[in-house]
């Protein structure tokens, strides 16, 4: 007869400072106070419950930005997860600050594949073993390769970024515990859903990985994807929902006997409110409201940014503001640095800060028309249309018709001139993209030096946007065909 024990695993990912509930269809949706209420309810009703977070607790909220994540850690301490792995946005405030933040956390933060290059010491504890009801549950943390993009200036920090190498690292840890009776093994990852599937395919059955709980791609599922016998899940983004595993574990054979999984909406219909955690959040909010409540500007109508790999009205606005303000020929504004899908018509400082949280320098790069064409063809490679690469919003004056089937431009003009030849243009890019120039644009930046060395033209892209909006009103922008993509 099998020895079966029950385990419930609740999981979130990509919370991104989504602390406050919103009114949707006459009900409250999301917010940490309702999320906490649901977690408390499940913990009260069930014997063996674990709550895990698969990365990206930070960013997306002025409450987070104002305190550089310290407020988030305090709120997370009240939420009391059992184990957390880091995501790429955990390094946004710098590696040193993240290590400080870890000391503030009253829960384990795990990661197996970030290390110091000089001696290959890991930055974090790679795993956590949680003991419940006589069971030992092993969690291993893995982070996405894009953590390197945010940490380019951290010269001593490295990471195992190849999925195959990450699989080997998992194998090493699992092998190290073969002599201990580990009843259940969970990979807590932040590498994206497609990479999770590749990772699962590489795992050896002998390693005993039972479940992969992931993040990064904000994937919403109806049921787990099962690859190589391993269920893979994510729970969307924010606090609007939570994932829930109810598992029967065969503790004799250290494997799943059976399981169910749900994508549970967090609403006031099914979640009691945790008033104590609500008071903590409101304490932070009352302070940020004083600073962030002022009106900056008003748009003629709402401007939108629904997808990163297409021209958007909000993207056109910010690209145009920076080009015009800094005297550039073309601004390439990173689509991923616009963190809201819509803004306006009334724009408060708080909404503006939430929409553009990644404050950084703007660099002027001098490129020939031929070099710019090569850069853009690299940006528009096949992966771009699947949302897996960096993409850009382009300022006024450029017109491109790109053919996916030919992988070439049918038309490419800047300021009326074809993008061919050695005419030099002053191109603006943000600091994050400058630090990753060769990878993001498929061109060695040293090749541009003959046209003039790159230089910093602003120490804060956010200041440029804020200053412009503060002195203009009834602003309007539309999608006007700067980039047209044809099959």
C-alpha cells in the first residue's frame, strides 16, 4: 500500500509591485491584501501548504520605486512566502542593493546560477529544503539570462545563462541530495515559459524533478504543460490571480501520485481581505501620494502601448520628445521600458513614474545609413515577432516597410533619404541598450567610432520626458506608419 501525503503549493510570479486592488466589473480584483487573505485561508484549511514566488517582486509601482524595493520587501515579509527566487528585475537597483535587500527579507531567496567570477562563489543559497509533515521538499532557483543585461556594469558578476548548463547545475544539486530522502523537488525558475519547456526536456528522470514553477513571460494557463513527465506552470502577472497545486505525494517512491492545478482569480468574491497588510501598504501609499499625486500634463486622449513589437502612440510620443529635446536625428526608445499599456488623458507624476520606471542616461551614437540599416535588420529578425528580443519605438522622420518573408526592407528612409550609404546620423539610445549594444543591434559598437565617439547627451531620460510634458498640454500622438510590417 502506498504511503501518500498531501501537499498544497501556491505560487505567484512577476508581482511587479501590484499592491493595490482595482475595481473591475463591480468587484475588487487583485491587490496584496486580497492575495494575502486567500493565502491565509488556504493555510488555515490545509495541513501542508507552501507559498512560493518565482521572481520579479520589484518594479511597476511608485511604492516600490520610491523606496528602491525596501517597501516591497516589508510588504512581502507580511505576505510571508516560504521561498522566493530572484527575477531579472530584482537586479534593477544593482547587485549590491539586492544583497542588502536579501538581508531585509524574512524568507529565503534562492538562486543557483549567479556567482562571483573571481572565485565562482554563488551570490545566493542555491536551494531550500522545506520540511513538512515528515516530508522534505527541495526548491532550486534558476534565473533568466537577461539578468546579465541589467547587470552589465557589475563586472565581477556572472551567471550560467545557457539552458543546457542550467540543467547540468540542477543535476549537480539533485545528485548532491541523493543520499537524503528528498520526497519532492521543485524548480523555481525565472527563465520564461519556452525556456522552461526546453529545460524540462533536458532533465534526467534520475534527478527527481517533479514540478517547474516559472515566471518572466507572464504566461496564463488553463492547465499545466507537461514536458518529459514534468508539469510546468506560471500564474500570469501581478496579484490578479495565483496558481494552486494540490498534490498527493508518494513518499515511498518520492514522486507525484496525482495532482490538480488551478489558476485562481483573486477577487473580493473568493478572498477575504487581510486588513493588517492593507494598513502597511496604505502607510507607504499615503507618503508616495504626497509626492506623486500632482498633475504633470493632459493628453487629448488616452495614448496606448499594447504590444512592444509594433509602433504605438505612446511610444511615438516619448521617442519624439527625446529626439526633439536632445537634437538627435533619430531616437530608438526601448519598447520594454514603457511599462504601461495606456497613459492619460490626465497624467499624474505617479502614473508617469510607473509607466517609465527605468531612469537612465541617453547616449548619442553616430552611425552611417548602412550601419543603421544593419542594426534595424538585426532588431527585426524572426525572434522579434515572437516577443523574445529587444524592440524599439522610433521617432518622427523614419519610415520603414519591412517584409517578414524576405527578411528585408521594401522601404527604409530617414528624413527623406534612403538608408544606404555613408551619410552619418545622430542616433539616441538608452543606457541599458548602450551597455548591450553589440548583442541588441548585431553591430560592434567600435565600428561606429570612425563617425565620432558615443557621448552622453542626458543623464536621465525620465527627466527629459517629465520636463517636456510639464510644459506642454493637450498633447496628441497617433500611430502614423513609421513602421509597417508585411508578410
